[in-house]
C-alpha cells in the first residue's frame, strides 16, 4: 500500500478507532492496538495506527498538563 494513495476518510476512521480504543485501554500498547483494531484497515496500516496513537496520547498529555497546543513552552524560570 502506498500511503499517498490512501483515502483521507481512512485516516479519519483511524483517528476515531484509536481514540475509542484508547478510552477503553488507557494503558494499552501500540501492539495491542494493532491487534485489536488493525483488522479494520489495510494490513500495512499498523504504522499509521501507531502514529495516530502517539498523537492521541500527546494531545491528552497536553490537556492534562495545561500546555496549549501550538504555543511555545517558556524555558525561562525567572
């Protein structure tokens, strides 16, 4: 599968599936995700599902820590 040939709807569907899976499995791993959700997608789509999982986790971490997405983090402690 060439990922540039993929349908944008597949990525939207992957985001929804990964988000729902993460809600059910807060401590789940990428391998568990691919095993549970991967058969809904092309066999080579595992790398995309893991990337979406990373993005979902990063977004949730920013929500928990209060870091707004897209804003630079100040490293100045003064």
